[in-house]
C-alpha cells in the first residue's frame, strides 16, 4: 500500500456520574452499573465557527425516535479524558513512522496532567505499548518511548481489529470522557472484523469519531467514504489535509474540539434491549438568538454485548 496517514478520534462514553465532581445545579443522579445510559458528545459553534461553551443545561433538548428524553447528566467543563492512541505499525507506514510518533507525542503533550493515556500498535496483530502493570500514563515522554518501542513498521494491516481492541481497552479508563485516536495508513488487509461490525460497535459504545487522513490518491485500499460515514454517524468530523506535515496541526485542532464540547446523557424511555438502531436529535435553544450549529451523533444501537463501552 502507498503511504497514507489516518487518524480517528473516538469519544467513548460509559458515564458513571459518581466519578465526576459537578456544580450542584448540574449534578446528576447516581446510576448503578446496570443503567443503560446513552451518552451524547455535542459540539456547538456560532455562525463564524467559534465554539459556544457558555450554554446551560436547560438550553439542550434530546429526542430519541421522536420521543423527548430527560437529560440525567450534563457537563460543559474541560474535564479529564482517557485517551488511547492506536498506531499502524505495518510495512506501509515505514517511511512515515517517525512523523506519526512525533504527531502522537504532540497530541499527548496537549493533554492535561489528569488525563490517562495508553497506546496500541498494530499490523496483523495488536500489541499494547505500555506494560500490564502500567496500563495508563500521563507522562508524554514515557508514552513516546513506549509507542516507539512497540512500532516495528512491518507486516500487514488489521485496522478494524485494532479499533475493536481499542474500544475494549478505553472502556477500562477511569474518566467518563474517553477518546480513541487511530493512526493508520487507511487500508485493511488482515482483520477478522469487518467495517460493518466496527461501525455497529462504535454505535453501541456511544462513540464520537473524528477522522483525519492524508491519503495518496493512488492508494486503492483507502476508503475516505467509510471514514466520513463513521464520523457523521457518531457526531464527529473528518479531515483530509494534503500533506503529512499538517497532521500535527489537525490533531491539535481536534484536541481543542474535545476540550470545548458538552457531554450529555440520558436513560432511554424505550426499555427494550433489542439491538435496534435508534435515531437521536439534539436541539439547542439560545436566548441571545445567536445562529448556532450543533454537531452530535445521529443515533445509537441499543442493547447487545458491546453496550456500555
């Protein structure tokens, strides 16, 4: 495969409201681990594209399949996140290896001291960068050394398998806001999982996906359409800069997007756990009459073994 860099950021939910200090007016009820929370990552911008971060809880409305839902959890704070970076270490990434490590390190440096960071490197196999005794770190230098040691730049590419493994790993984090960054060449020639399966896992795990790819136009295995589909379906965005050198700047932009978003959660009024896809609509009312653009996932998949990731 020709060289390509692809990065996807997934904000994964599974919120336990008891772990998050909140102002009294925004404090949500405590939920047991069996509560089937639907978590929605929402970004609001004005007509100029600037982030709008001063909206109160009662400015938001959520409907599922047309039925209004009660918001049980709300925060607009810049709170800690669990961040996982999945890095393609197949042969096709050999020339871009050092640039990818540098970009991933820059992303780690942009994170907060309270954040949890982990790394997975993958070709046809998925390997953890950090040892089992230290599954997360907040040290960018430690992360850089661990990631560089895990990247061999050889073999084939199991991108979909890596995303599935990353969703399972990030679910072990301690923060309700969770992020997954996938750095790959975009193709997949070794996974046992399919794109449709990974999409369903992302929908079931309440993930918002940001995709950023620098794609060689001659690369036949790359599929920007599927990356856009993942982003649009889950409330994220897709970016395709023209050169690899711009990836670090795009990652910093994504980090700012994550820090300037809202997290909302509700318990669905539809108690059926049938694995069906349910449509979500988020509406925002602003008393100052600003023209707002709202970005959120367009639905989720209920029930199933992946739910709660």
